[in-house]
C-alpha cells in the first residue's frame, strides 16, 4: 500500500481481556517494527521482523505480549490479559530492510489502546 | 547500551525565533543519527539524518550536524513558524539495529 496502515486506530478494552493490533506495512518493505509510545516515555522498542523472522524480541515487556508476521507482510501484536499499564499508543513502522536503516522508517498513525 | 538524551520540553517560542533542541547520544559503535517529527494527529516522519561525523542533515529549514567529539546532534532552525509546532524525536541506529529514540521534545510556536 501507499503507507503503513494500522488498525484499529482506537481500542478500549476491559482489564484482563486480550487484544490484537494489526499492521500492514508498505509493499516491498521487508523489515517491520513495533514501538510503544507512552506519555512522557518516548518511543519504547518492542520487537522487529526481518521477513517473517523476529531477530530481536528483547523489548517485549512481558510474556503477555507476542507478535507474528506471516507472508512477509501483515503483522499482529497480541496482548493477553491486558493491564492498565498497557495503555499507550502502539506504533508500527516498516523499512526496506533492517540493514538499510539509513533510508528511514515509515510509521503508521498508531493504535491508541486504553485499558479500563 | 545505546541511548539518546534530548532536552526536556515543552519549548514555547514566538514565530521567527531561533530554535535549538539539544540531543546527545551514547553508542557502542558508529551510529547513524536521525531527527523525526510528529505533527499533531499524524504519524512520525523522518525530518533529517546524518550517517557520519561532520555530516549535516537538513530539511524544511532545519539542520543538525553530527558531532562525534561531543556525541551530539542538535536540531536548529533559524526562524520557526507556527506550522513547526510538533514533537521532535532524536534517534540513532547502530550497526543496523532498530532505532533507539529519545523521549521527544514538544515545540509550540505562537504567532
């Protein structure tokens, strides 16, 4: 597609429920990144994919968080048993490849998650 | 590990004022440096970048020079406009690793 598409744009969920956040990267971009943006915390790296593989999962905050990417395209970030501290904006970005960071990332508009 | 420190905001300036947003970094290797901007209601966009020492990145009147000796990449603009109001993020990537971002600096420009 023309840009990085994320859905839903907003999600309100009850504490303890599971949520799935979707990211559709730019066509042809093999690298995909997930970040979390919390108020006053900047952008926190969660995980990235090169193709369908996730070389670096070091940023996932707990085992309640998982992500997958299939077909080298769409990625889903799943948060199980959501907690209030999971409330944040979840950003997805893509780039040509993980080794070509100098071309920059293209970010989606994010999913604002609110856990009540 | 790698990290980026940028000045705390918010920064409020009058139109046509000079802007500096400080950014310093810590990296184990020889990183590439970036400034990203997030306009209200929009996603982050790459503003400018520099990949080696003494390189100057520039775009939309903004400039930043890669200073290896001071590990800095300060963002400057000679005359800000109301339309420059946004959150600015300094970032680095070392050896192709995912971008590491600073906490962001909110800039408000008033007419």
